[in-house]
C-alpha cells in the first residue's frame, strides 16, 4: 500500500474521529477556516494539487490552532514536501503540549515520514495522560511500530500496565508472529502475570498450537483450572467456567452451602428433562501424561435408581471429554439421593501430544419411562493435576 493509501486508511479517519471531540473545536473559530479544511482534504483525496493552498488559507484564518497545523502537515506530505510536513507537525505540538489527540496525529505523520523513534516516543507519552486512545495507539504499533523490542524499549519503557495491555491486544488479534514476539519481550521485562498467560494460552489454543499452549500454561499457571472453587462469577467469554442455559436446570453460585471458600456451584433440577446435562464446562489444553480429576459433590436428589456410586443409573458427576472428537476420556462416579460433601475422582492419560479437553459437570440422560430427576446438587473444589504433582 502506498503512503496515500495508508493515510486514507489510518490517519484521515483518525483525524475525523478525534478532532470532533477535542476541546479546541468547542471554541468559536472562523467558519471559513473550516470550509477551507474540508476543501483541502477533498483536494488531497482527489489529488487536485490545491490542498496546500487551501490548508494555508485555513491556517491564516485560524493561526493559533494546532489542528490547522496538522491539516497543513497532511497537505505537505501528500505533495511530497516531507521537511515541511515535519515542520508543521512540530508547530502543532508546540501549540498543544500535553494534548493527546494532537500527539496521536503527529505520531501518525512521523510513522509515515519514517521516524519510528519519534513516533513511538510520542505515543508512549500519551499513556501518561489518558487511556482513551489505547486502541488507536496499539493499532499504530502493530502496523507501523517495527520490532517488539523497539516498541517496548521506546514506547512502553517500565510501564508494565501498558506493556500487558498491548500484549493482550495482540493476543486477541490474528497476528501470531507479533503476539509471539511481544510475549518474548514481556518475559524478558518480567511483565508476565496470569491474565497475559491466559491470553497467550487462549491465542495458542485457537491456533491449534496445543503443545506450545500446554507449555506456557504449565510454566506460568500453576492452577490448571480457573475459578476451581466457584469463588467468582463466570463470564460468557474467556477462561474459566462456561454455563449454558438449558430447560429444566437452574444454575447459580451458592454463598451459603459450600465445601470450602465462600461459594459453590448450585444446580436445581425440576424433573422436566431426561436429556443429558453437560452444560457447565471449562476447556483446557493438557500436556501428555497421567492426570487426575477430583471434585467435591453434594446432592439432595430424587430420580431414577435412587442410588449413588458407579452403578447409579442417574446422578451428578464430573467427566473429561476430548474437545475434538467428543470422546469421554474419564468419568467419576455419580451421586444421587441425599449425600453430604463427597469426593469423586477419575484418572486418565493424555498422549502422545498435548490435547484440548473439556472438564464437565454432568448428569447422564435417563430413560423416558422413568421419573425425571428433581432436587438440588452442588459442586465445589474441582481440581485437575498431573499425577506426578500430587
């Protein structure tokens, strides 16, 4: 893409977005200056050769405006007058110290002029004033900022919050190369924390790089399962438990009945459905090896069989499922009737390569000829660990 195309895609839409919200534009200005600016940008887009004249006219009418200097810089750049474009941006910055929307526009120009160092320096300073422009700045860094080392050394510096936010931005994009490079720098600068580790594992998992995802998870996330004790609410997206709505079952956190901590998972069955219930799950990448799933369950249920243990025809238990094939890798015993907190567990093997699995709370399907299950069940302290780590 040529410079003019890049300007239209990145900087001009940016100018329109941020100028309309600036405090300066709230002040009275000559109407003719605004008309000249609009005509000037039309001239740039249509390459009519009159852009500099029109932008100079707007600056003459509104000489104290940093925005008019940046508009003139655009015209100078598009007509090949690079030194003049740089001069105009410097004039804009001189008139608007500490104004992030002007610094953002100036940084965009410096990137196009090939001065990455100054552009990175400018954008890095914006975070000291506001986070309103994070998305715009991160997009600039990703597209134009160059090597991750430069972005972190020049723009991020010791600001761990910005370094982590930028990495999370990359991890949610499809730019696997930039994400991997930023992860390497993040490690070197000791900025890695659990949220970034989870973001990277999720990105690697989405790219089906299961071995790498398992390696990162093992190194930086000692707790394999997130929110294993249901201490916090689950979210629709991201790591942790996912709860799907299904007829006949009400799911919530119980702050009164729990095995440990401050909460447990509560499931209430109204007996209307005989279908299998497996709609509470957490997805994880596990490296090759022997694994052990353990959970604490409590029940106050009535249903088919009125029994518990491995021979139960219905009840509540836990299982591990291969995400790709749906094959059940392990299943705990199921609990029925009225039982106090009871441990259930299951062992399974992953190999020879890392594998994406789902940990599910499950109630097996029951025959239509039997009574539907009614009552309440609880789950708490769900743990997953490698056999050697016990």
